[in-house]
């Protein structure tokens, strides 16, 4: 009985866009620090896949996506270091979280450069 009071016990306890992976299950994220070792969670956004073991980080992570979505304004695509951007000439692919402009070949790993580049296209 007491065990049911601790932690997340079913998928309905999670907000949309997140998945719970039980200890011993394979989350499929090859770079996941928690893979098959502890119960953990993953963001389901295709451009993310962020993994974490503390459910309280969901709100913080959602706020991060909201901030980045506003920053990118539909003109950039973000890729985490654990997600391939599938661009053969990209210096950041699977090495660093980074951004690609959707209007030209520009890319950067520093989010503070995104607004200045967006102005370049206006």
C-alpha cells in the first residue's frame, strides 16, 4: 500500500508529451544515462528525447521548450546532442545541442545567436 504513494505508477500521471520507462525496460535512446538501469522519463518531442529520473523536472523542461519555441519563431529547428540533424556537413551533429535555420544553411550552438540571425531574414 505504501509503495503506491511514492512516484508515478501509471502513464496517466504524466502530462502529454512524456513517457515513463520502467527499470529494466529499454528506452531506445542509446545515449541515455538511465537506460535499463532506473525508472525514468523521456520527452517525446522528435527534436528532443531528453531523459530524466525526477518527475518534478517535467515542468521545468516544458518551460524550456516554450522559451526556445518563442526564440526560434518557427524559423529554426533545434537538435539536442543526442539527436541527429541528418546534415552531413554539420559540425555540431550528435556533438552539441544546436540550431539550424530553416531558410538557409546557417547553424549555431549558441541560442543567443538565433534572434540576430532571424533579423537577417527580415
